[in-house]
C-alpha cells in the first residue's frame, strides 16, 4: 500500500470517527424526549433511534452533502491537511462539549473547522459566501421554526383533547411518540450523516477519484449512515439529561409536539440542502412546548447556557481547525 493510499484511508477513518461522535453527541436529540416522558427506557430508545438514523438515506436526497462538500469552502482548495484540520477541529469541540454535557452543534463544529482550515490554507477567498450565509442563518432560523411549530402543535392538540379523559390522552400520546421519535431520528440521520458524506466525497474529488463531477458514491452513503447509527446506539447520556429534564419537564403530549415540530423543520432543511443543527432544532422545540404551558416552566438559565454554546461553536471549532491544519501541514500536503 503506497503512502497516498494510507493517507486517504487514514482521513476517511478520521471522518467516520467524527460521524460516530456526531451520533454519540447528538443521540440526545432523538431520544431525550421519549426517555424523559418514560415512554421508552434509554437502552431501547437508542436502538430505536439508531435504526431510523441508518435507514434515513432511503428518504432523502444528498443536497446537504453537496453543500458541505463544495458549498462552504471552494472544492478547489481542498487538500489532505484542510480535511484533517476541519475534522480534528470539529472532533475536539464535540469531545469538549460532550464531556461537559453541553448540547452544542456537531454540524456547526464541522462548518467552523472547515472554515478555519480553508482560510489558513487559501485565505478568505476560499470561503463560499452563499453556503456560509445559508448555514449561519440556520443557526437562528432552525430553533425559531422548531419553537413555533412545537408551540402551534401544543395549542392544536390541547384544543382537540380538551375534553378527553387524561388517562386516555396519555395513552394516545405515548403511542404517537413512537411515530414522532421515528420521524425525528429520520431527520437527524438524513441531515447529519450527509455532512460526513460531503467531507469524504470532496476528499475523493480532490484526488480525482470521482471520475467527473462531484457526487457521493453509494458506499460512502452506507458507511456514513452506519457510523452515525452506531454512535447513536452508544448514546450521549450527559446530554440526554440536559435536553430531557433540565430545560423543562415534559409530558408525552409535549414530547410528541416537540419531536414532530423538530422533525418537520429537519425535513424542510434537508430538502433544501441546508446543514442545520439538530441540537438547535430540538432545543427550540422543547423550549416551545415548555413556553406553551407557561413562561416560568422553562429553565431559562439552562437555555441561555445552551444558546451561548451555539454562538461560540463555529469560531471555537474554526480556531481548532486552523491549528490542526497547520499541524497537519507538517506531514500532509
């Protein structure tokens, strides 16, 4: 095996490690509500979410992979050290926030890492302004849309079940949470796994291995879906606790509304090729169902801490990605 192939295998391995950690870090997004409402115990919830993470490629196109692969940093400046820097920066930030139980965005960590590494190599001219603008706007829009949809859903189902027996309503929404949790896990797998697909595909493209226009080979699709599903299966329990109980107390009805609002948001974003944060989306939805009950039901100090992490994720990962790119330049081209 020649040196170039060894480097390629190494970088693909690092990308899949990021994908695994993405699933581990973001498993809370898919299972926090269904665990917090005691509809499923954690061990079954992660298995449920992992399955739907894996099969997400059957339901979505690969628009998000295209955005990550050629819509953040120009594909012409991609090199081994840029990919290495982007991945190491994103992984480092994910590990830091995971250890501290902070539900930050793996997606924006990867975007930040790409920006830091790309700018170090080729300056600000390497940045694709349109793609970055779309991604930054999503930082604000995805939680806002999740919040509004969840709030509206709470109002609708509260009106529909206003005269229902509480025990009957509880049984209904416990059943419906299986559907809403499945939909959210599909949205998570559909949007997040594509980010790693884009990284691997642009790495292959930079080496002339795609034989033509940029596209994502099927083996990359399956491998990335499997890696994120495996990460979800291991579960990020610290973040589950933050998402499921620290922001607000959830009932099965509220859990259903939060997951459904979040899933609709992810489906729309994925269809438009926008790499949104599943963490931001479900956090906005959970705050929305809490606020529908009353403003004081939301622990706003916890929510503020989460939002602060959102704003520092991209610059922090960019700084780490830039440093890792410089380090990678010592042994990668």
